[in-house]
């Protein structure tokens, strides 16, 4: 197994470790979990860089890499739901949208069909990741006693439930919008792809 694929597998292995540490009641373990998440995220960037630079591109890697990304980010969102920070229905919609689009892309790649992407989808990823990192960082920072002692009310403002709800609502609606526009803009190719699959079966 080539190095980029090994890094992808490592990202999958680190995901449940992050989850267990992040949901623990031990401040130190929660802080360690943030480091685990960041390391996993770095492997995503690094394995992609290696694959492009040295042409380490395999069918296995094209399948596993986006799957590992979704597993990591979805797990982090679900952890925030368990902690009562995010609404379950919003996270479910985001995960379902990403699963549908990811499966279509994987199937299209397998059939050598090129789907178009939009700038709005890139913004969707940016908004999701920015907010996810914000929540992880703030939640972890509040477990550091010297930070909370400086300003005891700081984290009540940074984790304000109303603010988080409406920001996440915007991200959820925008995510769904990009999903619908993706399906609409590629509707002809999707019909061809699904028709081909039906004939094959």
C-alpha cells in the first residue's frame, strides 16, 4: 500500500480515537482529542499533496480518501450533537447530502464520467470546516482552567446557543442548496450514469 493510502487509513483509525477522547469528561483527554483531530486533518492535506506531486493515484485511493474525509468530519459533527451543541436534524441533513454527492462522484469516476463542480460547493466546504474548527477549538479551550479564569463569561458568549443555532442553520441550508444545484447541473450525466448502472445490472 502506497504512502497516501496509508495516511488515509491512518485518518480512519484516528477518527474513533478522537471521538472517545473528545467525549470524555477528562479535560486533558479532551485537549489531546483536538490534537488527534488536527493530525488526522493534516493527513488529508498531505496524502492529497503526495498523490498529486508523485502521481500516487490509485482506484483504491480515489475511493477511500473522500470516504475518510466524510467519516472524520461527520464524526466530529455527531460528537457535537452528543454534547448538545448542535441540532441532530441539521447534522443528519448535512451528512446525507455529502454521502449522496460523494457516492455519485465515486460512481462517476469509476465510469470515467466527469461531473462539474461549482464555487458554491467550495464555499460550502469552507463554511463547514471553519465552523467545525471554531466549535472544536472553543469547546476544548474552555477545558483549560487558566483560560477560563481570565474571563469566566467568555465561553458563554462564544458558545451562545442562539448564535450557534442560526449559524448552523445557515450552513445546513447552504449545504442543501449546493447539493440541489450539483444534482441539477449534472442531471443529464446522472441520468446517463444511472441508466448505465441499470443496464449493467
